[in-house]
C-alpha cells in the first residue's frame, strides 16, 4: 500500500503487519525475529513477553476504542503506533494521536491506517501523525499538495504547539 | 468589529481554494459522494430538497455595512435576490449552484466573510448576545471572547470530525439572549466574589430529538484558561461521544450517559494536564482582541432629545414602533433598533437584496456602519441617536422593515420546513402565513404581552420549538403535515422545556388552535402576567381541556 512518511512518498515499508483472527493471536514465527513487526492490540496483550523479547522493532495497531493509558507503560518499547480510521467521518484518531504525542510524549512513528485520503492528511500531520498509509485506489502524487493547502495555523497542535498568538 | 490581519485573511482565501479543489475533484469523480458530503458540510453547503443551500457565517451576529452589501451582491449574482437569516445568527442562500459555490466564497472572502464550519459535525460558528456591548449591567462585552473562541475553533485539526455538530454560545448579561442553556457549551461571563471576571461553563444542553438543559461543569474558570478548558471538553467528547447512532451522538447524551460528575472528572483531568501551557491566553492577546470591540465615538447627550420626545407625543405609530422595536442603550441619547424580518407573507428571516443594500446605507448613516443579526431572525442597528429615530423609522417603514411586532406572536421563529429543507416532515412557511393572517390585529398582540412562538418542520428542532413559550412541531401523518404543540418552554435565563399539549392537528387548524390557547390565557391570566408565567402557574390542563374539547 502506498505510504507517506514526513510528507514524502516512500517506496519501502519495513513493517509487517500480523493481525489476530477472532481474538486468536497470529503465528509470530512467520516473521523474522529481526524485522519490524506490527501487531494489533489483542495480540500485543496476549503475547507481550514474546514480542518484547524479539530483536526487531515493535509496533501496535489500535482502534478508536483503545484506552491509551493501558498502552502508556509499554510505550518506550514501541517504535510505531498505528491508529485506525474506520471511516471518513470518524475523528477519534486525531485526539488519540495528540494524546500520544503531547501527553504521553511518544516519539516513535504514528501511522494513520484505514480510511486515509487526501482531505485529512494535513490535519493528521498537524495532530502528530508522521506516516499515512493510503489505499492504492485513492493514492496519487498530487495528494501531497494537501500538506500545503493552508499555510496558516490558528491553533497549536502536535506539529507546532503555539497558537497564532504565540507564533 | 474584528478585522482579519494578513495571515487570517490568507487563511480564509486558502480555504476557498482548498474547497474549490475539493469541488473540482468531486465533479471529476475522484471523491465519493459520502466523503464530499462531509467536506461540503464543513464549508456550509447542504443539498436541499430543491437546490443546494449555502450557509454563510456571521460570527456572533456582527456584520459591517460593507459585508451586508457583499451579501446583497452575491444574492443578485448567484441566487434569487434574497437571503435568509437563521436562528444561529448566520445567513443562508437558498439557490446557489454547487459549481459556483467556490466563486461565491471567493467574493465573500474579499470582505472577510466565509462559510467555515457553518454545518457538519464540527465546532459551529459561535453565537452571542445581539445586544452585546450596549446593555447596561453586562459583566463584560462577550464579543471579544466569542472571537477568541472562533479563532481557536476555525479549522482546528483535531475537532473537524466530531461525533456530531457542536455549538457554543457566549453571554454576559442577566438576560440570556443567546440561549446558552440549550447549547453544547454555554459560556457565561461572570464575576466571582473576589471581583475577578471569568466564566461559568455549562455543557450538554441542546434541543432536537432529546431536548436537555445544559448542566454546569465549572462554576468559575479563570479567563486565561478559557481555551484550555474548551479543548479539554472537546477532546473528551471526541473520544467518548457515540458514533454508532446519529441520534445518540450529541454531547448531551454523552454527559447524561456518563453522568455530569464522571464527565467533569475526565475533563478536569485533561485540563489539569494542559492548563498553564501554550493555550493559555496571554494578557496581551486578550487586550489585542478587545481593542477591536471598543465603543464607537458616541456623542454626549444630557438626557433625552427634545425633538424625539415631541415626535413620540405627536405620532402614535412612531411611539408604538419605538416601544416595540427598539431597546434601551446604556449610553444616554441612544437606542438600539430591531429591524423585523417578519414581513407579512414572507418566510421569517428573509430579506431581499434591495433591503440589504438599504440596510447597509442606513447602518452607515445612523449606526456607525454596523449591523447585527439576532437569534430571533431579525436585524439590529445597535447605536442610533434618539434624534435620528424618526427618520430611521420612516426609512424602515418604506422598506417594510418596521412592522412593530418584535416580541409578539408574529415575531415567530420558524425554520424553512418542507419548502426548502430535505429533512422536513411538514410545511412551516404556509403555516406561518396562516398565523400572521389570523393575528393581524396588533393591539390584540400587544395585549398578549411577551410571546415567543417557535415552529420547526421536524424533530431536528432548528427553530427551537421546545423552548418557545408556544412551540409548534411539524410531523408527518400519512404524507400530510400535522402539528404538535408544546407550552411553557423558554430559552432565556429561566430556561425550561415546553410540555406537549396533546395529539397533533392538521394544518388548517393551527391558527384556530392558537386562538383557543390564547383565549384560555386571557381568561386565566393575572394582571400583567406573561403567557409563560401563566402556563407555569396553571399548567397545561386548562389549555388541554379547551383545545381538545369535543363539540357536542
Ligand atoms: S427543523 Fe427540520 S425541517 Fe426545519 S430546518 Fe431543521 S431539519 Fe429542516
């Protein structure tokens, strides 16, 4: 799937995603111990020890219902948090990203996945997402313009905490 | 009046171009319908029954004469030579073409107007008291604070996809003209025991399917932390508000389901974390915004103007208009004037391009070039010299903007209903007409005293019928428009929700029903009592007995 990192398209994604199926954790051995592995929240909870013992990078994928407090104590072990956008109308991920960055001080990659399209890229970026995964049929080079469509920021956010009156 | 600086101007211009590109991509088939629906709503564009409808923001109801002329111009260039003022102080064009909307917005941006967040599931434009800055006894002018909130809310990256629409109102006077108790957040500017000015914050009020009066979440909030606190409320709502059911997604439901104490706990925890941070308002910023709302250069008068007093003596019609349609100003020698957009046989809130241009000229001549729009779908010229009132009255009479009905039954609030709104269950405009025709005896209306009649064409309650002294709700019965009455609601400082009177009635009986209700009122009324107070005293029963009595 096309991937944008730091407002640029990247060709290589080092991460492999393994999803649980109906609550049953996937087979972790299918991914090399040294490669970067992204798992969902239920897998992370079930196989935490095993996951933390791997040598590759570890990422967790959460949805809008996730309680970030439960993630907070393991956050320094993670290099990636993927936040799922289930639909174009759902905006929980924006607040989750801000809490991760501003409140929990997470410095790793925050990746938007799911319903990720042109018209939300700029707000995602502003809220602390540095990576966006876009489905093939909605991707175009042109969409990178989204980041520059509006250059004025009235509010502080994760990209720049200063509201306009402090800039 | 607040003026955008270069960067704020750049923001609204870039927003127009962004929207132009969204429209282009939509028409090219690159954005699916459902997505474009959300995008266009965030920029004020509804698709109505007959045509798109564009809602343009008038922040806290304040307009310059220049902006008024621009509205007249766009209504000529792109619409059918009229516009419609709404209950949230905004203005709507009922017939724009979807393809032309970017051009309309570009024209409006030249006079610092826009349609940012006038609809959709985001923070809507902020409303306030239309007599802000001129009422005696106001703690502080609420407009600078409304503007500060507006700036924070405009294109806020975190809150553009909320569970549902989110409305904030600000008020600072004893009389609440902004309906703050039925908003998602109501901000009251108050003074505490130490004499400091800050905010009482209400949360979770609202109308619609489940009407609720807002609850106090914080009795006193320090001024500088206004935005940190609002952001904390919005963040909690954005994360916890329901998204699975449109009818349960407003913050009032979140607050009720969780309980106000639990909700407060979450908000306060978030606030504790962020207060004192970058969002804290520096004194200089508060002062900067306040400087835009300085009082105009009033002339000094000792007492009342002599010519005005004699005109009042000599011309009874003028005296009635002054009594009905003008309001005391805190500066001696001035009054605020309400322009009633309640012409006979026209939708409440409608105004033609010719009237708009004329109002702009009158504003320049008599009121420092400023016009205000009200929650009650009227306009206000806020600073008129007593000595100018007579000529202003003459001019307004010619424009048909001087009907002395403000505060009466005929000053009703009414949504567009079936004629224009795709969500409507019933007609409203024809019913408004029926009522106006039946109650055309002004003396009778005056005798009835203060009366707030509000009529919505469906349960979405855009005309706030639950908080009308008399509320009328249009419902659909097998394809026919029927009407349900509620009595005893109020949106003012004594806010309450009206109670349903009984079963709904067909369209042709509405005026008759009102007549019966009013006859009971006249019988039951104690000397000088307002309708709402009589209803509160005697309850719905006497009314019910009369209106539903079967003819033997
Ligand atoms: S109350 Fe219903 S009919 Fe009236 S404007 Fe609102 S949505 Fe439309």
